[in-house]
């Protein structure tokens, strides 16, 4: 049975506050995930979700979903379904899995891709009847470190934009609508406690969310560059003096969506290099794949422990 917007609007704690959704609820398509309120019983499929995990990379989400599938499903369930089912596979853009109470989806790289993903997934959760206080929303990813050891897990206290602003700008019909970028301190503390107990190197810090990997992050090795080594270094030093210890490309969008939906979000990213040095050797990512996946595996262990604590 489809679950209409009219139903979720009636609830005080609905996630999406868009009055126009009433017109779409009975037949609303989340195009990039290949789901529709008329064709899919979203409440039955996703109604018990209380943890939502997102990452840029499809393969990272897939391997994490597979490990939860192996851990949480029974042997007989696994005989029927050896791999977790990717609901978004036919749509061809992102991946989407649901293992018991955990929804996992990929959001791609950068704000443009991530904001499509967040609109559609928040609607999906709303249609599924999940309420805003009922779930933890966590982005896991990679980043560049600013004055920290490669491999460090960075837990974001807040995000800044690439122009060092504290508000994210939604662009709506050609107008800029500023939105604070709030993350949930309690959720971050929960992740921090787990990392500490497991002896995983971590730091709580501000995060710079940029729209470009190269110029926005002050790299010298993009296709174009109008600044030199000194300006690059001064930029990174300035970030450091502001308390920024890592740079990535979606925390600004993620945290603005969390503020707007009034939901509890956290961002945890593994630093692949330390950008705060002089010269191009601190711009390119040169650690070997095995080392980097070892760092990511440690972050995943923190996340798995967190998920265990939220099992229903
Ligand atoms: C981290 O890594 C990606 C760029 O390589 C981007 O999605 C991000 O935030
Ligand atoms: N991801 C980023 O966005 N920047 C880095 O430096 C590394 C990973």
C-alpha cells in the first residue's frame, strides 16, 4: 500500500516540510533510486529503519551492506539471498540497501550529487513513516587532513563552506537561502566513545566542505591554478587556525540538510593525507590501496559497533 505525504504531514515529527508534497504523495517518484510511492510499499520496506548510513562511493556502501548482511541475517535468509539487494541498481546512479534496521545509500561526489540523494532519501524515509527523532544519520567518507596524521578518523563538530562561511546556501529559483550547518553532538560523542574504546586514532574537529577537489581545497595540481605555493600554504594555515582539521566535499550539504530536516546527523571521515605541508607532495594521494582500505576498515568497525548499539 502506498504511503502518502498527506499521512506523514499529519504527524508532528515528519522529516520533510514541503507543503507541495501533498500533491505528489500518492505517486511520487524518487527517480535516482528507482522507487515510487505507488509501486513500492515503502513503509513495509523501510519503516523500521533507525540508522541511515551514507557514503560517496557505491563500492564502499556495497561492501558495508554485505558485511551487515553477513552479520545480521540468519543462515536460512542468506541461503535465499546471498547478496544484499540493491534497490537502486536499475536506476543506474546510486546504490541503496536496507539490512534490518539499517538503510545504506551512496550519494556520489560533491554537493550537486549529494543534494539529489538527500532530497530523495529524506522523502523515502518520510513516506516510510520514519519520524525525525527516530533515526541517526551518518556520513562516512574520506578526506584530506589539515595538520593531522594520515589514517586519523575525523569526527566533525561542524562544517564550514569553501569560502569559510558558517551558513550553507540553498539556491532556490535563483535566490540564495542561507541555512546553518548543524550536526548532533550526542551522536558524535557516541562515535567518539567507541573509537576511544577501540584505540582508533580520532579527532573531533571542524570540517571544510568544498565544491571542488582541486581549487576549492587549495591544491596546486588541478588543470588550472591562479595561485602559488605561498597562497596555498597560507590558506591551509588559516584553516588550521580556525580549528579545521579536515577537508572533504559533502559535509556542508549534509549538515545543512540535517538542520533543515531537524534530524540528528554525524560526519566521520578518514584522512588519506596531511595537506598541511609545503608543495605538491602534500596534494596528491599516494598512500597504497591496502593502507587506505585498512584505515577505512577501522572507521567501519566504529560504525558497526554503533549499529550494534542501535539494534532493535
Ligand atoms: C571525499 O573524497 C571524495 C573526493 O575524492 C569526495 O567525495 C569526498 O568528500
Ligand atoms: N577527499 C577530499 O575531498 N580531499 C582529500 O584531500 C582527500 C579525500
